[in-house]
């Protein structure tokens, strides 16, 4: 039971981080109907800035700089690249984001090389004992930080003019534009918010028990993608549910993989995708996604 509880708490922690990344996918999709495959590069860019500046600015200053830098990179991608292709088919735009991601990841991995960079977090390797269960403080911090950020975002999304504009742009972009909603600003803000969320997620992906930021850190975005899909690409609350499902599934499958050898090695890495496929077979739009009706 102790092992199960430790795995469950670890899964909820990682699931919260995946939810932050998945929320970035959802925000951009709701604003532009584009699946952003450049999200991994935003995550790595934010983490890289945080790691390189934490000695000069301190941890919190470096984290703020990393979030702002990732937001700026996201806004630059939207303004310099995506806006030039406005009106194109969404599949074309998705392919464009793949090209952007390759360029940015190549440059960032060149800068990182084989180094593993610490981010200077204040928690270190300290742990908390909850009865017989031992939990790293970083895991608790991840749950609290992700919960706070997601709550703030949902409140802003539902109760501010920017949130109303994004919802209007997602539902009927032509009508929203005629009513005075500036779609370019909505899209720019969405990319910036997604970048900032990815930078915070990069922090909790690289703190204890992980050794630090490395080239493979960007692959976490690939694990968050199933979270966005199974939750529903157009559902902000679905990103949270999807992230938690993926995190817990991955943690349990990895923790008990010695008992799941009949499924093959590395089942923990494969489990999120298996869950995604299983959900999509039952609900093609995801758990909370909007079903599209077509008259035939």
C-alpha cells in the first residue's frame, strides 16, 4: 500500500505538470484551431533561460525571466511565422509548427550539448514524510504551483474580456471579428500564455529527483500531447483531467512494470498513448471535447 500511495502521489504531481503543458496545447488550439507541435521548443527555451540565469538573478528572478522569455518566443512564432499563413488549412499550419520546432530544438540542443543544467530550485532533495509515505518536496510544490496556475487561468478565461474574446474566436471567428474582436491579438496572447506555462512546467520536470535540464527534457511535451487529446483539444478543464490521468497511468505502469512484463519492456512510456487510444475509440472528441455535428 505504501508503494501504491507513493506512486499515486508521484503520478498526481507529474500529471499536474503535464496538465500545464496540455493547457498550452488547448489554449493555442482554442484561439487558432492549430495543433502546436512547437510546444516542446517553448518548454526547452523557458527551462534553458531559467537554468542559465539562476545564479545571477536568483531562483525566482530566473524563473520569471524564463517564463517571460518563453512567452516572447511563443509570441514571436505567432507574429513572424503563423500570422503569415493565416487562412491556410489547419493541417498546413500544424506542419509549419513542426518545422519551427525542429529549428528551435536544434539550436537549443546545440547550446546545451551534453550538459545537465540545474535550475537552482530552493527545495533541493528534501522530502516530506506522510506517515509511511515519503514524498519529495518538489512533488508537493509541483501540485500546488500547477493547481494555482490552472485555477488562475480558468478564472481569467471565464471572467475577463480576453477570455470572452478567446471563447468567441474559438466558436465563430468570422462573427467575432465582425463584432470587434481582434483575432491577431487573441492569437498572440494565446501563444504567449502557452509559452509561459511551458516554462513553469520545464522547472518541475527538471528538479529532484530528475538531475536537471537536458536535451531530452523537451520530450515531456510528447507525453503531455496525449493528455490534451484525451481530455479534449478544445476543453481547458479537459487538459487538467487528461494531465492527471496520463501522470497517474504512467507512474503506476512504471512502478509495477516488473509485474507487467507480459506487455513488454518500457510499458510506462507507452501507457499514456494506450490510454489515449482507448479513450478516443469510445469518445473521438476526448472526454470533455465538443462533439461536432454534421448534416448529411
